[in-house]
């Protein structure tokens, strides 16, 4: 019985994997962003909140999808970060 149901089980799990993509770890980005924010004179909580918001918004909006030019990536991230800082005020 198990062998008969195994293909159906794999098909079900594969379908679920497509519906729920893996979570993206933003820890490294947030840490790097916070370091840069502190160097630019930002303060603890403000830097953390703005960097976390920037990471989440970049993922949610897919603003960096297909962008290969580093200057363009930086410009887009700066725009997102600015909106996050303005929201935090």
C-alpha cells in the first residue's frame, strides 16, 4: 500500500512546495545595512527598523528582480530605505 501511495504523496508535497516558497534569510543584509547606517550617523533602533523594513519591502515588492547592475540595485534599495525611514518618523 505504501508504494502505491508514494507517488501521490510526492506529487502533493511538490505542489505544496510551489505554493509556499522557502523563506528568505535577511539577517546578513540587515546586519550590513545597520553597519552602514551607524557609519552614516544613524542610531540603534532607527537603523534596525529601517534596515528590516528595507529588506522586507524589497522582497515583497520584488524591486530587485532581474536587476544585475549594482548601481541600479543600490539606487532601488536607497529609494526603499528612504520610504522606510519616512514611515518610521
